[in-house]
C-alpha cells in the first residue's frame, strides 16, 4: 500500500469513527444526530441562509440538503421563508425549538471535541487545522 493511500484511509477511518461516536453521544443526550446538529449550526451561523449555503458548508448535494431541511422543518427545528432577494429560493431559519435544541446540544459537542483533541498539543492541532484547510481548498477548487 502506498503512503498516500495509507494516509487517505487513516484520515477517512478517523473521521468516520469520530463522527459516529459524537453522533451517538448527541443522539443519546438530545435525540439529535450529528448530521442534524451540523445543519442547525450552519443555519444559525450563515446570514440569510439558503439550501445552497448549507450544501456548500457541509459538502453534500443540494438535493440531500433539501430533503434534510424538509425533515428539520417537519420536526419543527427550522422554517423556510421567501427570499426577498431571489424569488426562486427560500431562506432557512431556526425556529425557537431549533435554537433551543442547538443551544442545549452545543456544550456537549464542545466538551466532546475538547476531550478528543486533548491528545494533540497546540502546535499539532494548528498544523492539522492548516493541513485540513489546504486539502479542503484544493478539493473545492476546479480540477
């Protein structure tokens, strides 16, 4: 196996395991999978948030995000309203229930992330952040 393939597989396996464990923690404590937390967090942090914005931030298709927003709307966590700047799209906003759920779940996420990242000193953490940002930028650029 090449070193590049080994690095890639290690990265994927770490991400998968970490994502699943954090999702399990959130689900057990708040009835909220990490995928839903991610959507709610993007809606909360992106001004005038559209489905396209969520797709870009999370890195999944517009169709998948649209279905997720439908599910979150049915759960009462988000609402869509007309986009005054573009009649072809709508804006996605947190409802009071969505804001409450996000606010309640965020301390658990922060505590879990701190605990897992504690194995890295500040220098390794910064280097990892830089490396991942560079990879994301390369993947977001046209090939």
